C-alpha cells in the first residue's frame, strides 16, 4: 500500500537550540499482521554526493527499528526501557552509537500508523542528544 509519511523530530544537543528535522513524502507500506514495514527515500538527493538515502521502519510488538542506507548507513532499535548499540557507518568512518529508549508509543488505526519516540543518543560513549521523534504514516489506498 502507498501513503504519506510525515516525520518531525527535535534533537537537543545541549546548546539550547534543538535541531528540528521535518520530512514529508510518499512511502510504501506492507503489513503482515504482526508488524508493519514502511519504506521511503529522502525527498531530495544529497547535492554533494548525489546519493538518495533509503529509509526503512519496522513497527511491531511494541518495538520500532529505523534503518537508513545511502550516504550513511545505520540501524537503530527502540523498545521501551531498552538500550541499543550499533555501528553508524559514514563516509568518514564508523562510530559506535547507543540509543536509550525513554518513551515509545505506537498507535495503529485502519487509516494511520503513528509512533511517538523519545530517546537519548550517545556516540562513542558520549551523549550527543536527547531526541523526540513523531512519525505518522497515512494510507492513501
């Protein structure tokens, strides 16, 4: 099924000026009863590298996985109260990321899937942000 995905995030790096991220674009969705797979590409190409980033969200059983491939490669897993450690592969090398899920709420209706997520993010053991992300996927078919 196709639809629209809207993502709004705020990443507080501790400097008093949260980084705001907004994305809205078309996406595809496959639901198998236990989980939902949503995929989309960044709305615009990376101007310098000419690489379109591909994003995948897997939502189900009270957990969310977010992965990205393209100019950077990453995969983060979120579950309430859980800690996820992963590699963040960039063109400059690999960083060790740790995500600590503080809040996770998933809402599903026949027309919409919403995820509200709050987490702490560390890179190589150092805290880099407190983040809040809201994802909503609205079915168009």
